[in-house]
């Protein structure tokens, strides 16, 4: 399947967000990736770009060893979906997370997420990844 040049750019933008913002929890890099009019749909974070920065600062202070291990990224037009494993500290089973980003004018304009706990010994032997 071939991607358009715009889809490649959208995918690169979200890859950059993970590399420069989410993995290092660097709120100072948010403005390069996220629109000033950013719409947040996550039920874990307040709305807006400035609130996202404050949320990242809080998470970094609480769990400085957190890891976002990306398993796959998918792009469809102006939407990029990321499936990844969050571990807050060494030994943490963490969460399986899916983020959906909508890109507009070269920045992330909107975000949704869904999360589930990663468990040991559940009824399904298949990994969530």
C-alpha cells in the first residue's frame, strides 16, 4: 500500500512527537508538534495545549523512568494511530495504549486515546501487542 506525501509527513510528525515529547516527557518541545488550538479528548488530561504541557510535567515528576514503547503506527489521511506499551517504572506491566491523532496544517490538532492494563495470567494467552 502506498502513502501520499501528506500521509508520510503526518506519520513523521507523530514519530517526532514520540521521540521529542512523549518519550522524554519534554513539555518544552510541545509547540513544535501541537497546534495552539489543540483539542484533547483524553479523559485523563485537561483540554488545551498548555494543559498538555502541565500534564507532561506532572507525569515526568511522578514517573521519570516511564517508557513509551511504540509497536505500530498507522496513517490514513490526516489521522495517525499509534499502538504502544507504556511502562511507568521498571517492572511495571503497564498499559496497552492506542492514540489517535488528527493532523492539520503540519501540527497535531486533535487527540483521542484508549488504554487497558497489561495483566499476567489472564484468560487470553495472546499479548496485547
